[in-house]
C-alpha cells in the first residue's frame, strides 16, 4: 500500500516537472507560430520542422531570422474575420517591423551571422562560399543545414547532389574548402587508393556506434526489449494454458 502511494507521488512530481517545463518554453505566444501552424500546408511546414530543433530549444523564434513582429495579439485565430486576419498578418509581417521575407544571397549570411559570425566568416571565405555569393552554384547554408530543422549534415550524403566523386569528403572541413583543402584531399585520395590496391580496404565490420548514432542504438535496444517481452509473454501464456 505504502509503495503504491510512493509511486503515485513520484508520478505526480514527474508530471508537474514536465508540465512546468513546457509552460516555461511556451510562455510568450509567438504570432508567427500560431498563424503559420493554423495555415496548414506549405506555410505550416517551417513550424513543424522548427519544433524540436536546436533553435527552438534555444528560444530562437521565427522573427529572429525573418524579422517582423511576433507580439501581435491574434486572440482566437479561428474566430478572426478575413479582414481581421489580413490586418494581423500585415502587422506581424510588416517591413516597418523589420520583416525581410525569405533570406537569400548575402542576406542569408547576415541573418545567420547575427549569432554564428565565426562560422559565417569561415564559409564566406571558402571556395564554395564564394561560389554561392557570386551566384556560381555554391551551396547556401540551408542546403547543408536546412532552414528550419538546422542540424549538422551527414557527409558525404549532403554533397552528392553536386559532386559525383565524394571520396575523402568526410575527412575535410566542409565549411572551409580552400586551395590547401584541395591538396589535402588529393593526398587523402592517394592514400585510400594505395590501401585499396594492397587489398587493405576499410575495416570489414561497420563501426556500429558511428553508423547508427546513440539515439538509434537506444531505439533499437528499446525495440529489442519490447520484442523479448512479447515473446516472454506468449511463452508464459502457452505454459499457463498447459497447466
Ligand atoms: C495572421 C497570420 C500570419 C501571421 C501572424 C504571420 N504570418 Fe507569415 N504568412 C502568412 C500568410 C497567409 C503567408 C503567405 C502569403 C503571403 O506571402 O503573403 C505568409 C508568408 C510568410 C513567409 C513567406 C514569404 C515569402 O516571401 O515566401 C514568411 C517567411 C513568413 N510568412 C514569416 C512570418 C513571420 C516571421 C511571422 C511573425 C513575425 C509571420 N510570418 C506571421 C500569415 C501570417
Ligand atoms: C534559423 C533561422 C530561421 C528561423 C528560426 C526560421 N526561419 Fe523560416 N526560413 C529561413 C531561411 C534561411 C529560409 C529560406 C530557405 C531557403 O531559401 O533555403 C526560410 C524560409 C521560410 C519560408 C518560405 C518557405 C518556402 O519554402 O518558400 C517560410 C514560410 C518560413 N521560413 C516561415 C518560418 C516560420 C513560421 C518560422 C518560425 C516557426 C521560421 N520560418 C523560422 C530561416 C529561418
Ligand atoms: C538569434 C540567434 C541565431 C540565429 C539568427 C541563427 N542561429 Fe543557429 N544557433 C543558435 C543557437 C543559440 C544555437 C544552439 C547553441 C549552439 O550550438 O551554438 C544554434 C545552433 C545551430 C546549429 C547547430 C550547431 C551544432 O553544433 O549542433 C546550426 C547548424 C545552426 N545553428 C545553423 C544556423 C543557420 C544556418 C542560421 C541561419 C539560417 C542560424 N543558425 C541562425 C542561434 C542562432
Ligand atoms: C557544404 C555544406 C555546408 C555549408 C554550405 C555550410 N555548412 Fe556549416 N557545417 C557543415 C559541416 C559538415 C559542419 C560540421 C563540421 C565542422 O564543424 O566543420 C558544419 C558546422 C557548422 C556549425 C557548427 C559550429 C562550427 O562552426 O563548426 C555552424 C553554426 C554552421 N555550420 C553554420 C553554417 C552557416 C551559418 C553557413 C552559411 C554561411 C554554413 N554553416 C554553411 C557543412 C556546411
Ligand atoms: C549546391 C551544390 C554543392 C553542394 C551541395 C556541395 N558542393 Fe562542393 N562545390 C560546389 C561548387 C559550385 C564548387 C566550386 C567549383 C569550382 O569553382 O571549381 C565546389 C567545390 C568543392 C570543392 C573543391 C573543388 C573540388 O571539386 O574538389 C570541394 C573539396 C567541395 N566542394 C567539397 C564539398 C563537400 C565536402 C560537400 C558536402 C559537405 C559539398 N562540397 C557540397 C557545389 C556544391
């Protein structure tokens, strides 16, 4: 009896903690999030991607990249008349409130550079960064990192849309490809070719932790536990019936 009460108490504490955490992160309503989520379709996509991203977790809201006024009071969005809706939209997305729409070209570097100045400088002075700024086909920040679920990309997978030979790409600094990187890359490639010729290819066993990532390992392990549990349950059921 006592143990049951203890467990219930513990559960209550956990629930309160989770709830309090959520309330804190949602404390200020962001008009951009509310309206775009309500809009559905392509205009809601950014909200879905942004939720749970590292930016959302760090309180980086839509307006910090797009500008505009996130504080416009929408009331109950479902009850707005079309005119009220248009009014709220134009107030939130007003140029006079710094709204810039979709950042592109040099503006994208300025936007990201507000918080990642070092990374932007590194990339802007690289071969690919220059090819982007000069409109010569270099990738923008969002090609590699995504616009709303920003993450460190998988190399060389993310490079394959533009480069047919990505050998050694995982061993160079993708953000800072310079003339010396090209030299480094050819040394890496010669070394890989020599190892292959000697029949000493890359290790036969895949590197389990690196290939999967700890989250996926956790997921697989969790799945395995569930499956074992189900098997145990079935065996138990069969044995019980026999008795
Ligand atoms: C009341 C509704 C509403 C609010 C509030 C709102 N938006 Fe929008 N937003 C829209 C609609 C509708 C569109 C698509 C039509 C258009 O571009 O005018 C849109 C389009 C956009 C676009 C795409 C523009 C383009 O050039 O493709 C961006 C970016 C955007 N919104 C960001 C924001 C940000 C940031 C905020 C908050 C500061 C915000 N929105 C607040 C309704 C809203
Ligand atoms: C870290 C910066 C950043 C944040 C935060 C951010 N955006 Fe964006 N958003 C961008 C960039 C950059 C683009 C342009 C993407 C491209 O061209 O690759 C974009 C594009 C868009 C578009 C146009 C999409 C299209 O496919 O045409 C909409 C709409 C939009 N964002 C809405 C939002 C909303 C709503 C939020 C808040 C939930 C938000 N964004 C948060 C950087 C951001
Ligand atoms: C208003 C500040 C702000 C802006 C603007 C911003 N970021 Fe961030 N970004 C952060 C913070 C805070 C973090 C999380 C802490 C950290 O890892 O630096 C982060 C994390 C990241 C990460 C993950 C880094 C890692 O080590 O996992 C990437 C990638 C990233 N941002 C890319 C971008 C890109 C691309 C843009 C422009 C489209 C952008 N950010 C705009 C503040 C910002
Ligand atoms: C060709 C793909 C590519 C492009 C384009 C790119 N990045 Fe990265 N970025 C990476 C990779 C890969 C890493 C992780 C390895 C590293 O740190 O160099 C990274 C790391 C980062 C980090 C983590 C901190 C750091 O500096 O290592 C941030 C922040 C970031 N990038 C922002 C940006 C911004 C902002 C832009 C545009 C100005 C951009 N990246 C362009 C591939 C790219
Ligand atoms: C959107 C297309 C695009 C993507 C994606 C891309 N690149 Fe590039 N890359 C370019 C362009 C354009 C150049 C410049 C070619 C030139 O000026 O000779 C270039 C040049 C390079 C060079 C130097 C020249 C060469 O071809 O060896 C390297 C190395 C390189 N990229 C590595 C990467 C890596 C690593 C990634 C992924 C993390 C990547 N690239 C993703 C377009 C892209």
